[in-house]
């Protein structure tokens, strides 16, 4: 049960039957005093402003009324405009947590915490929680911080992006650009799950299942609905994979260079094999009908012999398998290899494979180059 208080008077008059407490516990009195004066409020075992508080409870599995601060009271302090948390929000060395930690719209100058304390929290709300910096030697690692966001970014089944943008901004202010970028990539991946089909699925189901005017309309509608769902989700997954891996949703534009390099290497292997198997030919109609070429046409290594020194093609564009691969993959660069040489599908399997694969390499090169350019210019970046 969640209890919302309007003021300190309401807390002092409340009879909490859950813990058999009426009014404020000694620890909550200390918290009230700290809020009023803006002083540090520390309940760690080795420090206590209120000397009457015991240093260690007898049983951590049960709330100690003398040290216990109820989640409802903490929520009231964080949400109300009774004071700014000037020194910061400290959540370290916590031994037990009962109930929800709700930091909705809370603001702190500094966040000092540790992963072990947050691991004790089963119900966490971070939407609207703002902080200027993260400090402390025991602060969670990046992976632990992402688990923290995962736990606190969903409220009543709905994803809330604010905790991710807040952490990314805090990282960026601290100079941790890589971590800030990773947080934004994670956020973009989560937002990508909410696509067009998710928004219109109910409308599609209604139109296809319940308002079909043709015979056997509902049966056909169900089939169309399943087909449409499969095609849309498959397409969405493919494009999401591209955006996520090729350019990191716009935050890692230079990832595209690695994909281009991978395409070039794959094309280079095919081009190298096709050339050394003699499955290339000059990309020129006059040469293909010339006597110098037709005399060698039956030779398994016709292109290699024709282009070697002392033969008719010695002054033709020298073939280079890696340059040829780059020529077909990178759309904005014209090296001259594709205009001089072409794989021959009639001369063997390597030539036939490269003949068809070059279109795939060219299309993939265009897509990856376009995504990279869009990411560099910020066109597809989500802030």
C-alpha cells in the first residue's frame, strides 16, 4: 500500500499499522531536521548525527523503528518543494529495503550510491529524477548503471525514457562521451520497439477481422492480419538491425566504415578467385571481337595472358582485385576497374557468382554509405 502525505503534520498524525508506528521515527525526525537546515543526513553504521540512534539493528530482516525511514516519508521529502537536496541523494551501504522507492520529479545536486544497495530495491521509479553529477568511489559500473535504468524506467507497464536522457546528459557533462553515447544508443533501441505497427495494430485487427465485408471475411482477415504482422515485424527488425549496428542509431556513424570494409573484403575474395581462375574479361565490346582476344578466348587464363607484358592488352587498365572490390562497393568513388573489367558468367562458377553478387555489393554499399552520411550530419540522430 502506497501512502501519499501532504505535509509533515500529516505524517506525524499517521498511524502506520504496517510497522506499528505513530508519528515520526527517530530516523525520520533526523531527516526532517536535515531537510529544514540543509545539512547532511547520514545513517551509515559508522556515523550518526543523532547519537541516540543505535549503530546497528539486531535483525536486518525486520525494519528497525529507531532507524527506519519509510518509503512513503522518503517520497514525500523528494517530491515536495520543502527543500532542495543541496548536498545530494545518498543511497549507499543500505542493508534492507521494504516497499517502493519513488523518485518521481525529485532533484538532487549529487547522486552517491552503490549497486549493492539498488539490488535490494524491487520496485523503483526514476521517471523525472534529476541530478547534476554522480560521485563516490563505490558508484555502480556502467553495466550496473544500465541495470538500474532498466529497473526504474518502467511505470505501470509503460516505458519512460527520461531516466536514460538524464543519465546521458550527466555523463556528457562529466566528460564521459563514450558512456553517454552508449546510453543514448540503448534508449534509441528501446524506442525503436514502438514502431508503426505497434501503434496501428488494434486498428488493423479491427479492420481485417471484424469489418471484412466479403464471404469468410473474418477467416481471411485473420490470415491477412498474421501475414501483415509477420512482414511488418520482419521488415522493422531488419531496418532496426541496420540502424543499430551500422550507425548506432546515429550516435556511432563511423561504424559504417567497418561494414564498408567488410563488404570490400568479401568482394575482394570473390574478385581475386575469379581473376586467378581466368573468369574475367575486358569490359569493352571492340576488344571482345578483336583478333587478339578471340585468339585467346578458348584459353582458361585468357584475361591474364591478354593483359601481360608483350601481349595486346599490356597497356589496358591493370587489374587489381582489391581495387575492383572497392570500385563496386563504394558508390561515390570511381577507380576505373569496373569500367575496364567484368566477371564472365560463362567462364566458370567464380565469374558467375561475382556477376550477380556485384549488384548486391553495390546496393549494400549505397545503403551503408547513405546511413553513414546521414549519421555524420545528424539527420537520423535522436536527441
